[in-house]
């Protein structure tokens, strides 16, 4: 896979699974009494934490696998199933419980500052996003793709911040219908990414079995 193809794959799959657009309704619901400035500050902190979490887990993923005795094809299959579950809920215009539960959202409403939890973890940097980051890090070939991967994390988190910032200032003009359409489109893309990860894992397993 060449560099432009890798960047396109990394950016599209990571943005879809982080899914800041679908986070907007929960973000606004958990900050009903906060000013736009307070919401923007929370969004900024949450996106910085999200970037840090994704970088740490992606970088340390192979060491975690080695310690636990997990092979990459096994993790790819498990991660693709997680992504597929999230995608199915997105296709139904629902916020997946894989990303955050109703209990976590309710707890967020009662907190004075929801930037780190539950906004950053697990709403933005949930199991699906962490799994995707580890898989993309493993697929990077050479230093240029590795650098591109970390830049993609920064760009995705910056885009998430911009989306949350706009939402914080334009609460009244957000259309639920538009949000549902966007969520379904991203869910379809995420489902395709999940299936592709499954196929990649199957090919790798087949190659290992065919080795003498």
C-alpha cells in the first residue's frame, strides 16, 4: 500500500470510528447549563486526551499483544467485530453502547466537567477507536507511513474539536434529521472498513496455514 492510499484509509476509518458528529447530541445533552465557552473548553481538553490515548495505545499495542500472547490476525478479527457492531448501530442512527452506555451518558449529565470522562473516554476514544488505531499502526510500512499515521490522529482530533466547537455555538440550528443522515452514511463506511479488516485477517491466517 503506497503512502496516499494508507493516509486515505487511516483518515477515513479513524474519523468514522471516532465519529464526532454522532457525539454532538450527547455532548450537548450533558452540558445543558454550560456556556458556549465552557463547552468549547471541554471539547478542547477532550480532543487532546483522545489524541494522547490513541497514540499511547497504538504505540504500545504490539507489546501488549506479546505480553498476552495475542496474534495480530486474532486481534484484527476481534476489532473488526467491534467495529461492525458500532456500524450496525450507526446505520440505525443510534449511538452504540460499545462507545458509551446510557448509564455513562446519564453520569455525564451530573458531572460539572465531562471533558475527560465520558466525553474523551469512552465516547471519542472508545474500544472501537483504540482497536482501529492499533490496527492502522500495525499496517504502517516504513517511517513515512508511521509519521503519516500520527499526523492523521492529530488531524482527526482537530476535526473533532472543530465539529464540537461549532456545535457548542450553534445548538439551536442543528437538525436531528441531518445528524441521522450523516450518522447512517458514516455507519455504512465503517461497516465496509470492518469487513475489509476481516478479509485482511482471513488472508493472513490463510497464508500462515499454507506455510510449510
